C-alpha cells in the first residue's frame, strides 16, 4: 500500500473539506527547469490536476474550483494560448 493510500484511509470523513480551490500556476516554469517546452509543462500540470480531481472524488470533496487561466495568460504566444485552450477543452 502506498503512503498516499494509507493517508487517505486515515482521513476522517467529517474532516474532508467540502470545497477545494486550486491555482494552476508554474507549469511552464517547471518545464523550462526540466529542459522541456512550456507546452509540455502545461500537459504535465493537467495530468497532475486530473490525479488530484480523482483523489478529491474518492475522498468525497463536493466542489473543486480550478483557476487555470488568468488575464495575463492572454499575452503569451498565440501557439501557447491555443494549445492551453485545446488541452483545457479536452480535460474538462
């Protein structure tokens, strides 16, 4: 059994939050530090978000808010913006 599974089993249902908000930030910077493209970083971020959403469902979290795209993101290169929009549509 993994540590995460053990942690989830020890959680008390009355202690699980009703609503969790996540600010999805830093995926492009993470990718650059890994010598990957920013677009690959955004994909990895969405994969991580999917895992978190699935864990929240398993725990019984009722509401999840994802802040995934700020107004500053519109200033990024068109290719990056288009790729992020396509990925958001796919994952949502």
